[in-house]
C-alpha cells in the first residue's frame, strides 16, 4: 500500500490566509468598512475567528495586509515580480509621468482598490500606528518610484538639480490624492495629464 502523507500545514495555512484576504477585501467593497467584522470575514473565508486573531490583532490589520498582497499580485501579473511597479524611463519625462499618473487614476477609480484604500486611510487617522504602517507599506514604496524617476530626470537634464525631489513628487501625487479624497470633481486621464504639465512647466507664462 502507498504510504499516506500527513497534511501539509503550511499549504493549509496559506489557503486559509488567502481566503481571509479575499473575504476582507470583498466585504469592505460590498458592505463598507464600518459593517465589516472579524466574524464576517471568518464566516466568508470559512475559518474560525480565532484563526484570524492568531495572525492579526484587528480587522484593520487584516485589511492592510490583504491590500498589500493585492498590490503584489498586480505587480506579479504585470511581470514585475513581487515588487512595486517601476515608472518607465523612455527618455521623455513628461510622457512617462503622464503614463503612471493615468494608471494611478485608473486604480483610484477601481472599486477593488478605492474602497479598501479609503477605509485604511480613514482608520489610519484614528489609529496612528496603523497609519504609520499604511504609509510605510503602501505609500512609501510608490513615492520612491517617483523619486527615482525624477532623479533620472535630473541626470538627463530634464529636472533642476537644486530641487527637493520629495517636494517635487508631491506636486504630482498631491493634487490627484486630494481630488480622490474629496470626490467633488471627476478623476480623469485629462486631469492627470494637466497635473503633470503644471508640475513640470509651472504656472508662469512660458517665454
């Protein structure tokens, strides 16, 4: 008789973890953050709530990890491995920044990203520890991509050498984030293009 193998606990744990990620993201999208509970996530994932509490201290922590994993999956599908996207360097800084800011707009308009991201941003204001982790795991990796692309622009002579690149990137991502947060005006590709043009060329008349 063939020798039976013991269940692989690591694979079982990974399946459970993946089910919990999917459940958390789905419930926040369908019902909103306030109505999402650990009990609801557990029921949707088909696990006991103690399984969730063994790995995470709160529903916010579950959602944060699920959201980070969602970004990693998207990067892998795009061929970037388990890392954040890189901003392309075609030699045309304006074109490259418009491309990535348009992609950011598309992501912000996608309910799968929009609703969990809003929930985490709001909860991070109340919970400073979660807010710091949200910034470290989700925001900082994306912001560093802008810094690297702007630094390459400096090397190519397309960006002033005396600029603080951390402030410069805020001219690009700040307006988009502000419009996304307020939801008073549409977030479009045309808007993203205009933000890039204003950031690169300024408001003064061109001579």
